[in-house]
């Protein structure tokens, strides 16, 4: 019993002694004195809460609250720690070296700044760290870092760090946190690795970093693996066998990149070789790309890539586009990007098209500075020689340029537009798309059924309209001058103004109206406008005017001599026949068009024996006509005229004598029959080839 009492008394005395010793070791005044020594001469102030927690088990531990270290010569906090526990090893109580067995930091707020010269705001505290203190384990929980760089600001919250065996040869650590870059996005970060001492510094044989980033509403998962070496004597950081991956589920985006080595030294990063592959799918579109960069040099204000290579493709239901880019790239902090020489190729294959499109082999240069850019290109486009100069000025919001192209076949490009529900180019419909103004020169322009040579025009395009003004070209064996425009309305509105000189009239009328009854050479003045997405819509809404002056042509499908000959013999009048025609030396017509109906009055056709005046209308949408013709003897205009009517389908109209006009003022059937017989007899005399008075 006596043993038990003395044992209990000894334990009590030991506990009291340890408690007294603990209070002596972790005395608030001593702690404050040590903190003041730590920041002496820095202009910083330190403060801790007077209440200090102490415990012996499982190790001597002190708990500090509301520890703060101010900014130099300021009362504002650079470091604030809500709670900090420092657990010492038992042997630290008996020797000169302090070993912290476990250091726990909770609720820390740290402001870390870096100036343009690369100096860090807390570097003085780091340099004052005692070499007589050994740390075995460090735990950071629920902490925050405000990181201010010269041009960027980041806020790291929910910071967690766990470092083990930090006093050993192999230090194990992992961390996590949330980084917020404001408008640029937010990311949940994490990483782990093993830090090992080396003869010339330290290394991390396998460093793993992860991030779940939210970039403008898109979630991206990023992971990197590398081997890291740090050489403090020459301030060199060496990353080897770097592998990077990024994935986005919404876009089905996958990026894999790798480089053998990244070296950072004296604020300079050099990468000898970098390679990456990319795949993405969204809304029926698929992208694939391979990137290869050689000799990358990154300075704080300058980045150079000796050779950048990009091989990519885009695929959808319309086909596949393949493209390549090779050339050097330079970047400067003054918002300057340039590629002094590069090569670009492209080709687009469409399964439904007979031939590929966008076949380009181009060499050129590109430069961008302060929101303005310019480029010069030369080479081949669709296997034809091409040169292009283009520039963008941010102040005017306009792209200006000059295009010279040997030959352009628009047929395969227009085919896609016919299959599309929208005619106006999508890239121009965006409100932020800059206006485009360019001088265009094309040796031969081909659209379905038409070839224009030596085309020159000024192009203007924005999200409201596309126009070709000051247009001139060789077409239909003659020349055209004028303009054409399309307005971005629903449906789109077209406006055509042209003066055609010495052209073949038949193909012009065929292309405009599907009308092919007039042949010959001559001049035309055209002013049309229409709205619609199909040819039928355009014809139904067409309005404007047309003037024709034709020489040495023919009225196709009608032989007026034979028609009058049959009338004189009471035979059936011939209708339309594609194999016959009425030659003429001159034809003039002035017509107005409204709601797709062409109306003309007193048009004149002159041949060797006939003088024909006509009035009437043609429905361009339904391809029907109604014409009244007055036919006279070209050599004897006082002779009685023959009135004819032509009605019906343009391709197969009926031809009849206009009896009411012929017999106007005659009352009895006998008078009308006699007038008809005399008129036809008189006409037959000057139409008969054997008549010498023709």
C-alpha cells in the first residue's frame, strides 16, 4: 500500500514538474521574443494571441492562435494564421537542434507578391529561416494564398498540404486547393510526389499534378507527370519526361502532349522538342490535330518557336478538310505575334462532290500587333496561282485586302449552299465579324453554265450585306460592267445592275430567265432585285427593268414567212418549232418587271422583209407569255399590217391571227372576210420569193 501511495505521489510530482517545465519552455514572452528576432530589421511586426495551448502527449506541443506577420513598414498582414500547432520531438528538449515532429497550420491567409524584376515579397522571411530547425511533418489545412504577379492575379483557397518525412532523404508530399483566376476561370488543383536530396540540389523522380478546371463554363480535366530536378547553385529547374493530358467530356476533347525536357534558368525556359495530339467531337463535327514544336525559347517578354508544325483535320457529314501549317512563331509581350515565313496547305473532300475543294498550297507571312494584323500569301488555290494581301485595323473594325486568282470554279462551293437552309455565310452573320473590303481580280470565274473572264471588282462584306461593285468582266463573248449585291435579310435579297456590251444575248437570257427564244449579238442594260432562296422564289419576286438592243440575230422557234404563207392559203398556222427561226437585222426592247412579270410595249424587230412591232408580257415564274405582234412590209410600210397573237407556254405557244384587230370597223361577215382575203393576198405578194418587188 505504501508503494502505491509513493508511486502515485511521484507521478503527480512528475506531472506537475513537466507542466511547469512546459510552461517555461513555451512561455508567451519567449515565443514573442523569438518572433521579434525572426523579423528584426525587416520592418515587419509580429503578433500572437496571449492564450497559448500546451500539451506533453504524444509530444511536447504548443498551440498558437491568431499569429500575424505584417508587411514591411505597414500594419497590414502579409501572413495570418488562425491556429498553429508545433509539436517538438522529445530529444529537442536536450540538445541545441530543434526538431519539429509535427507542424499543423490551420486557416492561414498569405499574400504573396512578385514584381517585374522577379523579387518575391516573402523572400526575406524565407532567407531568415533557421538551419538549426529540422521539420519532419507539415500539415496545412483550410488555408488561402493571394498571389499577385505583374500582370495576373490568382486566389488559392481551400489549400491543403501534407508533407511527411521532411527531415529524411525522401520527402513525401501531396496537396490540393482551388485556384481562381477571375474571368479566366477556376480550377481545383492537386498533386503528389517524392522529394529527394541530390548532390547538387534535390529532385522529384515522379511529380503528378492534376486540375479540374472551369474555363468559361467548360469543364476540363488536366493531368501531368514529370521528373523534376532543382539545382540551387545555378538556379536551374529541369523537368524531364513530361507528359500532359487534358479531357473535356462535353466536347469529347482529348489532348495528349509530351516533351523530353523543359529547362528553366535565369527566368528563361527552353524546350527542345514538344509534341501533342488532339481529338474532339461535337454536334456531328470531329477535329483531329497533331502539333510538333521545335526549339522553344520562353523569356519573360519574348517567346520564340524555331519551327511549329500543325497537321489537322475537320470532318462532318459534308466531308473532310485536311490542313497543315509549318513555320516559325515569335511572340513579344507588347502584344506582338508574327510568323515571318510559313507554309499552309489544305484540301476538302466531299463524298457527294465530283472533285475536292479548298485545295491550297500557300507560302506567306503573318504579323499581329496591338489588335492589328496583316498577312501576305502566294501560291496555289484550287491548283491555280493566287496572291493575297490582307490587313485588319482594330480602329476601323475592317479587313482590307487584294486578291489575284488565276481561275476559280464556284460550282462545287455553290452545291453545298443549295443543300443548306442558309445562303448567307455563317461567319459573316456573327455580330463581331469585321467588315471585309477587298479588290478582286480573277482570270476566269466559273459558276454553273457561266464562265466570266478577266473579272475585276471591289468586294464589300459584313453581317448586313455582300456586294461586288465596280465589277467588269468578259462574258458571253462581250463585256459586263456594274455590280451585284446580297442583303442578309430573311429571305435574302439580291440586286443586280449590269451594262452588257456586244454580248451573245441568248445565253444571257437563258441564265437570267430560262428564256432562249432570241439569239444575236448586242447590248443590254439590267437592273433587277429579288428576294428568295430558290430560283422559283426569285422569279416570283423579281422586279426591275431590262433594255435590249440586238443586231444580226433571230427569233428562235418561229418562221414568220411560213406563218403568213399558211394564213394566205387558209392553212393551219405553225406554232413553236425549235428548228425554225425568223432572222432579223435589229431588235430593240425596253421592259419593266414587277412580281416576276416582264412587260414591254412597242418592241421592234427589223428583218430584210419584215417589220414587227410587239407588245405583251411574260410570266417568268410560270414561263408563260401573251404577245401581240403587228407585222408589216419592211419595204412598203403603207401596206396593210398582219396582226398576230402568241400565247401559252414559252416552249410551245400557239400562234393565231388577231381577227378582232384586223376587222375593226367592219360590220358584215362579208366585209370582214373580204378584208382578210385582201390583206393576206397583199402580204403573200411581198413574201413570195418569186416576187421581184420583195
